[in-house]
């Protein structure tokens, strides 16, 4: 579990206290870009500018302000945030245990690893074992990045994961689709279920990779080499007969299954392509 902990504190489990550290469990792998002036190729500078003093403002003079009236602000410093009367600043108090299926995936925001301090390893292992055996998730709150967040703690492959959750008022569930008048035929329903059964398999994240990032890397390489990449043909979007589309989809899926597998396993994202290695070498040089 590499990297500096972003939070440290205790898990409170009844009268049991478990000292832990929090580490990010995910990292984005997007290709980053700078903003460039198209006419001369110069990188654009983004400055924090004060129009009143007509000067650039350093980060050391920046504070956060809440606009309580038009053009009027109450300012808060980092020390103000630290003085907030919230026990969750350094304490994760487990208040309930629920089944994972009771939490709709729309509420999940971001995942973190919880690592035990040396003196809390036994209590950590006990909580981990209890959650795993009962297939339960613990609900609590934790203060991260100047916000108290609802969170769920669950067992995952021999460690505890903390998932921050959105609050109900942060989830927009308004639906603009009315399907009450849509009629689905028995044959359409049967073929749809057949197609789903043919494509059904255990989820293996190693089978998937970021094709957009790979294509973007190839485009960058091509531009560096003075080449052009042809745009893919647009997929036909005309309205087709649903029953006919389902029947052809089922036939195609059966054909792939007979040929020796439902789908070809994509290249793992962890295996760099020749172009990716070359791009990394250029960057290192």
C-alpha cells in the first residue's frame, strides 16, 4: 500500500477503537493536456488576479469566501475549518450495519483503503472478519477535504475499504422517461433474455481497458511522426425492427460461442503498447 496517507484517525466500533490511516484506492490514468495559444504555440498562463489591486495574488494570500449577499463575503481560513466542532475530523464512528445490496450504486463516490496502525491490527482483523462473514457494510461519517462525508466500510480481498457516499440531496433521481405506454411482445422479451443469457459471465476487471486513452496515445504518436489517422466510419443509426435486431444479435452471440468463446479478451491496460513505451521514453528524455 504505497503513498502517503491522506487522513489518520480512529474507527470507533462500540467501545473498541482501531487506529487507522486512509490511502487512495484509485487513480485516474487520463492523458493530460496543457492549454496552448493556437497562433504561436505558447502555453497559456492562468493567473489569480485581483482587479482591485491590479496584481497577481500568491496562494499564501488566498482564503475561501462564502457570498452571503451580492458582492459581500464571509471569509474562512484553514484554521477555521480545523476548528469545526465535528468528531468525524479524526474519528470514524460506525453507527449502523447494512447489507451491501441496500445501498444503490448511484450513492458511491470514491474508494479508499484503510490501513491499521500496529497497535490496532487485532481489532482491525476482527472487524474485517466480522464484515466478511456476515456480508455486511458499516455506515459512518468521516471529514475529508473540508467536508463531512457519509461513508461505507466494507471487507474487500483481505482489507477494509472506505467508500465515500453522496448524501440523498446530492443525488438527482428525477426521471423524464414514461414507459407506461410501451408494449413489449413475448417474442421480443424471450429473445432479449436469450441474448442476456448468452452474454452473461462473471465480471473480471482485467478483461477491460481504456480504449479511448490508447487511441488518444496513438493519435499523439501519429502527429509527432507527421502521420494522419483516419476517422472511423460512423455507425448507422437508422431505426430498425427491434425483433429483427434481437434475432440477429442472438445468432451472432451463438456463433461466437460456437467459435470458442463469447468474446476475445481485450489487451490488459497494465501491458504497455510499443507506442506507449516510446512516448514514455521521449517524456523521460
